[in-house]
């Protein structure tokens, strides 16, 4: 059965579909000895696929891995960086970072910290970055100044961003300090640098942004120690089931239209 090459690479646990597309653009992938192209279809039972001159065997598909990482600041949420900056894969041991196709699900920007899921389950990644997914994400955000009740209400109701209003959000004041405030923000969307841009529009630029939870998946679980910065843990069975249930509820289609709409989820 033929499938698109990027989907085949995600099924093999090599990379997410978006990462696979980038690998194809970079001329790193060959099919039957010939450089691959975007949109190409392959049959995993017949075609020989190689990445960076290394043959990929369908029989050697790695086991699925699901991780939660507490991302530090100044680390890139990608598998590789052309500028040579540290990536989230550099925080993993070699037995996880090499050969399993583990990649981040969505992104946190360079200066942001906190909860980030990594996996080699390409279908899960595709589902969780679908433009219509609605898993809530919780952030602790330190901003300049002291937002008034009116400003917080406006943030909660939605702010125009790139000609489109943001979805309603939960914004609560946690603490007021001398020249800054700490907010807890819960979003069900992840538009590009959304929190930072909205905070700027409302006159309270972000000083620090930290994601504490993705749905019920938290850096600090009851009766368990806080997951330290730069550390990771394997997701629990119930957390994996939660994520799988979320993507089953989505009308996911393997189409260029949906792929182009997938969210970067950079905040």
C-alpha cells in the first residue's frame, strides 16, 4: 500500500511529518537510490528508503516513546539547529536522542521554559499539532507592571491578533510585586508567540514565560517531586491514553491544507 513519504517516515518513528518534510527538502532522503521529493508516495514493503545514506528497514521500527521534558531557556525546540544552538534532543541520553526518531511536539520559543512533550509517534504529533485540537496548556507568566482588571478581562475575552481574535483564555493574577506581576494563563490554542504578542499589545511585556502543564500532564504531580529544569520523565500510561483520546476526536486528514494549518505552538 502506497502512502506519502513523510507519513511513512512518521509511521516508522523516524520523525514527525513536518520534520520529515524538512528532511526531504534538505535532500537527506532517497527512495530506491534517487533523491526524494515532497508529495512522493512509497510502499514500505517494496521501496528502499535511506536517510543520510543509511538504509531504513520497516522491520526495525523502534518502540514508541513518550516523554515530558522541562525545557530550559535558550534551548531550541527542534531536532537540529543550523546555528549550532543546543536543542531539546541534546538534553536526552544517546539511547533516546539517536536512532529512535524522537522529536518535540509543538514548540516553546528560545527563551520560554517548561513542559514539552517529545515522542517518536508521528501520528500523535500530527494530531496534537492539528489546528483544531483544544488541549489546554497552563503557563506561569511574569509581565512588566500591574495589569488592571479591565486589561485582564480583555485578555480573557480575546484580543485581535493578525486580524483574528484569540480564543477566550483564563487569566488570573497570582502575585503583584514592585514593578511586575505573576499571572497564570490557560490557553486552548497556540498561535505563534501568542502570549508574548498579546501581552505586548496590552502594554505589559513578558519578562518570563514558563509552561507548567499540558492538559493533566504536569511538571509537578501530587506526591511526586517537581521535574527539574533540563530533566525528562516517561509519560504514565494514563497520560498517553489521554493524548491518544484527544487525537481520536479530531477530523485529521493527510492533506496539504491541514498540514499547512498545523500550529507551531510557539509561545
